[in-house]
C-alpha cells in the first residue's frame, strides 16, 4: 500500500464520538505506516502561520480516552480568524487563500474533515480550498440535520444525555407535582427534541417543523392523567407575540394558566457525556469508510449511513439534497439542512402514545 500523509480536522460544534473517529483513523494509519497529523482548532488553526498541527501517533492519544466527549484537536478558537469574521470584514477570499496555502505547505495527500451541515456546506461551496488534496468528509452533529445520512456522530449520545437528565428531573417533578419545560438544542431541526421526547415519554414535544397552539398545549396538560411530567421544546420554536428563550415563554404561559412548572436547560451537557456504544460503532464505520475512500483516491465526498450500509456520496449530492437556508453567522452563505419530515415515524408514534406535538406540519 502506497505511503500517504493524511490530516484530520474537526470543525463546528463539538460532540461525543469525535475522539473515537480520530483514534480509529490514527490507529489504522499508523498500522499501515501512513503519516497522520491532526489540525488543531479546525479552520482557525489551519489558517494560522504556521498551521497548528500535532502528529497523531501512539504517544499523542491514548486508546482509553477515545470514548470521551469533545475533540482532542479542538473545534475552533473564539479569538481566531475564521469564516464568520472574514466574511463580516469582507476578507473571505483572503481567508480562503490562507487555508489553501496551508494545505499546500502541509503536503497532505488527503484531508478528513469532520463537521456539521454548516462546515460541510462551506466545504462544498468553497471547494477550491481543497483542490490539492483528496477531501473526505464525515458528518457529526447532535442536531441530525445533515441530508442523505441516517445517522450523524454525536446524535445518539446527545439523546442519551437528555434522557438521563430528564429521568432525574422526573423524580423531583413527581415529588412536587410539577411540570418541567426542557429546552433542547435544535435551531432549525427538531430531531433531537423529538427523539429525546419519545425516549423520556414526554407529554408534549414542540419542534420548529410543526406549528402548535399554546391554548391547546395547556388544555392537553390539564387533561393529563398525571400532575407532573416533561414538556420537551426545541430551541428553534417560536410563539407569536412573545420573546425570550422558548422554554421560558412556554413556562410563563403554563404559569398564567395555573400549571406549576419550571423551565430547565441541559445546555452543553447535551454535547458531553461518554460516547454511547451506538455512536462508537457509527464512528468506527465512518472511519473505515473514509479510509477506504482515501485508498480509492476519492475526493469531495461525504461518508454516510443509508439503510444500514456505509458508503460515500458526493458533496454536491449532499448539498443539493437538503433545503438550503441562509447561514445565521456567515453573510451570503447558504447551509444545506435536513429536517423532521412530515412522514417521520416518530411523529405518529408520539401521537399514538398521547403526546401533544402540535397542530399543523409546516
């Protein structure tokens, strides 16, 4: 097998499973006598002069740490120049040239980019940056909003984190005859709230894709057989005429209706926790498929899981399959999103179980 020099980079928000991928790729590369480097702080570190890198060998990363959340490579630095700041300052073209030059200076054969739908969209839109290397992308996000893949790294662990969090809340909820309005992440896509809500047995699940009526929500809670429970809300929901955090808005409406409740925020605990077995298996499958793509000299591809099969698709197919929306942080850039579809089986299951999910699917 020909010698290769490959780089690994994690970008966007962190999550569980990133270290598992890094460890699996590194172990394979070392075993096949490839050189493998990690690029620190994502594109922030890649744009530095010189690029921020570490050599990934047996001394750099212990196998026993591969289950830990976050990324040994880090995902970005708030003080560094990045896509967002460069676009705001009108220097995006210059920033992109820095990234391309850094990749040329590193003399990589291949780059494995592990990112969410925003990072993958940028990789597709600014493909010229990676023209000198074989680019293989791996999808990771707790929001599960990447088109054309059945799973993303970090999602399963995040669902487990929220479920465990709510299991504890339910103990005090029962003791005090109280409802908890739990706000999950999910600005545009409600898959995290939907899956977590079904796992917890939430009495209501509110997601951005489905319109809901506050009065009907209140009526549903008042008619519940219990006087305590969980109301799961995604951070991307909105209530006409109200402002503030979604959980606070729902909580105030419940309080005004005489329903004892408290808002609760798992916050960044959702992106933490020991990586679940399912996420570790997914990470290993993605790593294996990415390495095979490198061996086959594939480029501009994304690793996916479709109907139980690990495979690669083109970045072009990924981007065009989603529903592009304006990137909230980078002016002039579109991000390809996946959403909870109207025929998602969990919507019907939740309804069958007596969960209020809203009135009309958008």
